[in-house]
């Protein structure tokens, strides 16, 4: 039986998961691929760390030793950050290796260059694990894109943020306590900013945009907000209207205009993202023919992420068509100013151009607070919030229905 030689760049949570799956699923891989998969080298940073790796395998911190492995077929990258991964993967492509990556930061920044380089060198590049871990969103979109046009995505793409928001609501705790709980459970890093400030979700939605449209929106045009400012009382007030606050990455395509946003939104009970709790990720997507679909599952973790990589690996080796469909025409990023619905917390009698759909005065921790659903455009909303700096505003996610029940008074 012939061999397929693989190098792993990175042997942390994801890299070690891939290694373990390759060892445990040898027979299945033999059948699927008709060849034996051999991990020939592992690149790490710290050569002194103890690792559970077969002593016959080259373990090194020198990429040149990895790239010198004769007849290396595939390089799987699971390091953190744009560099050194980008340089290493570029060299691997030049050497004629197929590449697979889980690294969303790298792929959001350099995916286009890697795809171009791979095509020039007649090798394949795969990145399923970079968006929503174990959920096969890239494969699903590729499958859908043959005839459907995806016109909207609303997604929870960061499990850490989703866990924190669920935890604040379930345990009536503060943001800080919920963050601590996420750190204690290993869901959040010691420096959690990548997750809770929206960078991670931003990279993922940018990757999906590039897959769908062959272009990324101008990064400056994307609103990116995290969850640091979400307080328990916002969550309770939203709940009293029948809403939950979720951290949503969204992409809307209309008349060759693309709008991408990352930030907290309120969603109603019948919205596909309402019931997504804990560290799960979910993607609600709308295709012009298929309508709305939802994919939900583990967005991170050793085996879910390694599972996405190993499925990519089999696809890459079997030579299945991987090219991303490119949409023609020019795509413009819009900072649209059409009317939308907002959930506004705070007291203000200022008149504004728009409509108040629903308003309740609520006693929140002994203080009288007004929570309102208003319909207006973004520029008018910005004018209103500039005048009243105490107002807290959440957009209402599209396809959320508006409350029919009355808000209840919280103690
Ligand atoms: N963890 C997840 O659930 C998950 C899910 C989806 C995607 N991802 C992505 O997958 C990638 C890896 O994540 P992870 O959680 O596995 O990270 P991790 O546990 O921190 O592991 C990172 C690995 O990269 C190695 N490394 C770091 N700098 C290096 C360098 N300069 N040269 C060579 N090796 C270097 C580290 O070496 P040492 O072992 O020597 O320190 C370690 O083995 C990230 O891009 C992440 O965004 C992770």
C-alpha cells in the first residue's frame, strides 16, 4: 500500500486532535484513500515540552526540516496568528504540498493569496475548520452555491461569547463573573479579547464573504462590536420583551451590495439563533431557492475541529472539486441607511424621525427605565444616541418577530 505523507504545523488542542484521529482511524482512512496516512513531521514552538508523539516521527521547531521531508503530500496548519503560518504555508505550496488550515486569523488576512498561489502550483487549499469548528459550513455553502444565491447569513460564530451571554442570563451574574466562569471551564483564554471583542467572529464572517462572493468587504466598512458592555439588566429587559441578546455575525447581499456586521443583536423566540445556547455555534442562512437553513453544533474543541480537518483531508486527497465559485460583477460595501428596528434601553423623551412600536416602563433594580422598540434609520438613531449618551441600543435581528405580549415588570 502506498503512503500519504502529512506534516502537522502546531501540536496544541487542534494539531494533537488531528494526530490522534489519524492514529485511531488508520483502517478507515486506508479504505477511504487506498493508501496509508503517515504523519511524517510535527512542527512545534517549544522543543522541551513533553508530547505524546511516536518517537519515530520528526518533531522540530525548524520549518526547513519539515519542508525537507521527501515526497511530503499535505501540510496541516494549526498555529495561532497570521505569521509564521502564512510564510510556512506559502513555502509548503511552492514545494507542491496541498494545505489545510484551521487558522481563521491567517485565512481572513491571507486566504486569497494562498488560494491564488495554490492554483498556480496546482495544489489544493482547504479551510473548513477555520469557520465554526466542527460545523460543515464551508462544504454546505459550496454545495448550495451551484445554483442558489446565498442572500443572507446570520450566525453565532464565537462559542465563548455565546457561553458568556447564556451564563449571564441563566445564573443572573455579571459579565465579569460569566467571563471568569468561561475561563474556569477552559472556554476563554487568559486574554479573552479575541473572542469577546468580536475579532474571532469578524475573521470568520470575512472568510464566508470571500467564499460566497470571491471578495471581502472593505474591513473599515464592517461594524465590529463585542459583548463587554452587555449588562445583566440589558439581558433581563430584553427577556421581558420576549427577546434574547446574541452576538451575531451577519452578511446581507442585495443588488450587488454587501453589508457585513458583527455585534450584539436582539433576537425573538422564533428566530433560528434564539435557542442556541452555551458554547454552540449556529449559522442561519438564506438561499434564494432553498429558503432558510440552520446548521448548529460545536464551533470549537479538540475533536470537532480535528473532525473538520480530517474530512477536508479526505476531500483533498481524493481530489474532489474544491474551487470556490466566484460571483461576477463588482461588489460594493454598503453602510446602508434604510429603516430598521432597534431595541432601545434608557429614558428619553426626545422626538425622533421614526415610529415607536412598543414601549414599556420597567422598574429595574428600583430604578424606572424605559425600554422601547423603535423603527428608524441608522443616522437618526445615531443622532438620538449622541444627544442621550445613556441610551443603550441593540439592533433587532432580521427575521425576528416583534413582541405581541406585554413586557413584565422586573424587580
Ligand atoms: N482550539 C479550537 O477549538 C480551535 C477551533 C477552530 C480553529 N482553531 C484555530 O486553530 C489554530 C490552533 O489552535 P489551538 O487551539 O490548537 O492552539 P494552541 O493549543 O495554542 O496550539 C498552538 C500550537 O502552535 C504551536 N506554535 C505556536 N507558535 C509557533 C511557532 N512560531 N512555530 C511553530 N509552532 C508554533 C504551539 O507550539 P507549542 O506546543 O510548542 O507551544 C502549539 O503546538 C488557531 O489558529 C485557532 O484559531 C482552534
